[in-house]
């Protein structure tokens, strides 16, 4: 069976062979991205949980911030969102900003930028899976249509067309559709699965940011009240 399949591929027209090769490369790329992104998202979820536990168990945010900054090159995810927000909050405070709204606006804006960068990092290359999943069946169908046209065209030189003379050409053409589906189905499954996990992880990032901003808000109001008392 395998040898017959290989023979059909080798006997296919050059255009159909090019389509098969393209689909094979797309399938390999999709599998590579799927495995790499699965590993990346799995690590990101684990690191987010570990940092969130460390954050809520920490009694002094300054010490936690110092630890994250000392490992800035290896920091990612929640660590970056926390460090950038806390850094901006302290910078504004050191510049003499005492209005709670100004302190919160600066920290929130910086955290939103950090969140966007982390979201781009997590979603990077997911579009390739979507592209393979949506385009591979049509590319395979193109190869099939071309192969069928080629098969019927070759019958023009045959005086008595039989099923035996038509079947090999049709089989060659249908392989392109089969390969297209083989490339598309895993890509769609991987895309849906990874997109769902990334969305859940980003939702965890947002929930953490909201909790962190609540803590900063209390500190900002404390700074503002102390400033107002000093003027009284």
C-alpha cells in the first residue's frame, strides 16, 4: 500500500507534485509551531502561577521588585507587568507626584503597554497555524482539480477509455486533497487549543493587574493624604 502510494506521488504531474511538496512543508511548519507554542504557553502558565503566589505571599513589594529587576533578562509575563507598573509608580512618586489619579494613570498606562508586549509574544506565530488550517484544503483541492484535468486530457490520446486508464490519474489527483486535509486538520486543532490557552493566560494577567492596581491605589491614596496633611 505504501509503495503504491509513493508510486502515485512520483507519477503525478509536476504541478500536482509541487502542490504536494508545498502542503508537506506547510504541515511540517504547523507541527513545529504547535509543539513550540505548546511548550512556551505551558511554561508561561507555570511561571505566572509561581510569580502570583510569590506576589501575594510577599510582605514587601519593593523587595520583590528588586528581585525581578535583578533578573530582568530572564523575566517575562507577570514579572514584566508587575515590574514596569511598580517602577513607573515609584518614578512618579520620586518626581513629587502626589495626586492618586496621576500615580494610578501612569502605572496603569505602563502596565497596559507591558501587557500588550506579552500578549504579542504569546500570540506570535499562531497566525501561521490559522493560515495553514484555512488554506491547505484549498491548495490541495487546486492540486486535485489540476490532476483531474491532466488525467482527462491524457485520455484524448486513447481510443478506448476504460476505468483502468482513468483511475490512476484520478488517484494521483485525490492524493493532493488528502495531503491538504492532513496538513489542515491538526493545524486547526492546534490553533483552537493554543488560542484558548493563550486567552486564559491573558485573562490571568488581566486579573493580576487589577489586583495589583488595587494595592497601588491604596498606596497612592495614602501618599496623597500624607501630602495634604503636610500642607495643613
